[in-house]
């Protein structure tokens, strides 16, 4: 199978002092698939977005965030010997990377595209079977009542996301463009808490404790 992982920067930041366990999970996922893409968010480096002048445009803030994600990606990439040697900065470079490698780590690409969106585009590019959204919450929850939804289709996910912020650095769950891409390409989405031991690898095996989103006819 082919897998894309959207690794939330908050998860990377919380585990930054001891990345070995996080890296080990990714290595285990690597063993289960033919092609693997990992897209990393900014995490605590979002503080640089917040530090931008109030006169800065959203595009300028996004550009700062993109640099932060690429720094995070560079740190994670340093733990792997078999990964593509450079960080792709756009879809064309990502396509080229996968023509020469089966394992790529990267950050953001351009203003207006969240790392979730980049991961979704990458998932589409490698014809992924699933995208694992690694966050710091244990799945998708109802807006009212806080009940976790174990399984749903993309329409229901969009309902849950209604009204959530999509300002630079503030994607609360997963941004709408990523959801639209996954839906159109019939790619299963699994949302897990990356701070729970083993959840990333469990997402591949199907015994995780998060949420699954997929088209009804799958």
C-alpha cells in the first residue's frame, strides 16, 4: 500500500526531546508500504507567525509558517538513512522525488496551502490507500457533546468542520481543501492522537483508537 502521513507540528514539538519513539513508528509504517510520504507541520514554531506585524498579510504569515514546517521536516528527516535527501518545496519537486525514491519527508509548499493540504495532494500523487492525520486529539468529535465519531463519511466530517478557523497556523482539525482532495480521490483518512503510544502504526493495522473517514461506497 501507499501511505501519506500529515504529522501535526504540535505532536513533533511535544516529542522533540525524545523523537526515537515517534521515528520508530514511522519506520514500522515504512515497512508496511511501498511509498511513504510524511508532511510535517510547524508546531511550536508557529510563534513566529504570531510574532509577525499586524500589518503582515496572510500570505506573508503563511510564508513564515512554511519556513517553519521545512525546519521541522529537516529535523525529522535527519533520523532516516533511506529517505529522499532533500526537502521538496512544491508539487513538481515532490513528483520528481517519488520518481527516484519511495520515502519522502517535507513541510509546506506555498501560501494558502496547509500541511494537511500538501499531504492530501501528495497522497493523491502517490495514489495512496490512506492518509494518516496525526494530531494531538484522539479523533474527530461532535461539535456539541464532545462525543468521538469512530467512523463517518466526508460529508459528515465537513459538517463537523463548519465554522472552524482556517487562518494561517490555526487549522483546528484538517483544512477543507485537504478533505475535498481526499474525497475526490477516494483516499481513506484516519485521524489519531500521535501522543498515544503506537497510534500511528496502529492506524495502518486498523486497531487504532481514533476516527476513520471514507466515502460511503468503500
